[in-house]
């Protein structure tokens, strides 16, 4: 998988028009990722997990391409509703819903939900009588970067009892869902989960419930700083073959988040201070762990770093601008000597990064610029929109 990456010339051109730090989003790369998945997993429809990157430009692009949306709160539902995206294109995939979210779902007409516990049934039935529901089961995958099955998913043996209870409450049980965990590098977990679900579908049929939908979640990987040790096309095709074989007459969909935007965004930041400490040269950047680098802490992630200084490389440490000692981003990196004002580029920072950024210490949140718009403005000689930052 080839990532979107600005050239140094492009980085400098955009930085001449906008102060750092800023993110640069390529909508062409988002579209390329979408079409790649549609090509290699034609069986599965796409519900974009917007929590990964809810930039309006991304949401509009995904909607235009034909994607549906995985939402987790009333706030996310409202964002899509304000963009004119119909509730029929959403699934409320947070298995525990607050009352504000349920009220928003009722108001806009969202009628598809997931759940994994008996206590959710009455809540959904009270706000959206007759809603379509899928029960989420837990699956094992010790090779995922982030385990989502400790907190989410009922034991498979309880899944059909929950669907029957939902039916008795007036809801419409339509299927089963699972998530193998974030950044999964193997098809094995998907294959095992699909086989497990096939058995549950058969048992549901024997109990008089005909299930029509299967949600296989997300987990599709993107490159980290160490690259990507899996053939993504081969991985998707293998999952697609199993889904076609086991569920030929079932609507299957997936919920990619990280995969769609992870490779589509770059961060540009600047050196605002230098320190020579012990055997390492320190560079203080104008962006840190409380900003776009928040994924280092919250997403267990390390982003590829590119430096453009001159001279011999030396052992270096990069830190953010806050007054917190935890705000250290890269340690023991061999980097060329840089000075205040020099810029760095970070790629593959499009998912679970800016979305969890804060204004800690009063620093602004790095704005997201759309690459294609910047190219168009530069070609036309138009001034940058300084008000946006």
C-alpha cells in the first residue's frame, strides 16, 4: 500500500501560505483506498467508521463514493445529518448507547443498531420501536494491535438468546456482528469468526429466525513506521472468498476506519527550539502528544518521520511544545542537524490522530487542509485563507 506523501517542495509551498502545524489531507488517496477495498472485497458493503477521521471533507467524499457510515454517538449522527446524509445510511454501532444518542437516532430516523447485552434491548425498543438490531459477539485475536473484545461483544453462546429477547421486545433481529481488533495482520481471525457466525446463522434458522445481515467490522491495517508486513490485496481477497462461500445469500458489510484515512494525511510541523542534552540533540516541535501526535498515546502508534536538515546525522529526540514531560514523540532517532524554523513531515497520520487532539496548555489544534484544494489555489495564485487557522 503506497501512502500519500508530500514532496519537500509541496510541503514548503503550502507552509509559505499557512503557519505550522497543519495537516494535509488527500481526498484522492481516500478515494483510492475506497476503490481498492471495493475491488478486492466486492462481497462486503462499506460502513465508514467515522470516529477514525470525521473531517467534513472525508465524510462528503465517502458519501459521494457510495459508502454508508458507522456512528457511535448522537454527535456523529448529527454531523452526518447536517451534511444531508440520510439516516438509512447509518448504523449505530456503539453497543452501549446513551439517551442523547438514542433520542437523536429517533429524531433523524436511524433504525439500525448493534448491541451485546440484554440491558440495551429495552432502551432501543423504547426510543425506536421495531428497529433492526444485530448482536455483537466477541472473537479471539491475539495478533491485533488493539484488543476490542475485552470490552465489547457477548459470548457467542449467548448471542441467539439475546436476539430472541430483542424479538420479544418488538425489535427486528437481522444479524450478527464482530470486530477482530484494530490493525489485524492476519486473515485467520476473520476466517475463524466467519465460521463461528455461519454456525450461529444455521442455529438461528432452526429457531425460526432468518438472519439476513453480517457485519465483519474493521481492523484492516495500514503502514506503521516499520512498514506493512502483509499483502493487503491478498488479505482482502481471502476474506472475500470465505464470505462468499459461507454467506452467499447474506448481506455482508465491513466497517473500515483506520484503513480509509490512515495513509491519506500528512502533518507538517516546525522546530521551535533545540537543546543539546547528554548524548542526544533535542528538537522541540510546534506540535506534540496533546495535539496531532495524540495517537502515540491513545492509539499505540508510531508515525513515519521525515527530516530535511543538512549535515551529518546524529542521535536525536523530538518533543512537543507543552509543559509536560510526557510530551516526547521520538527517541534516539538518527536525524540530520536542524535549526529553529526547519520543518518536519509526518506521514500516515490520518486516523485516530487529530480526532483526539486537545488544546492543552492553550495550543491550537492543527487545522486540516485539503491537498487538492491547496494545489488548485497555488496554481491560481490565490492567497491562503489565514482566517481558517
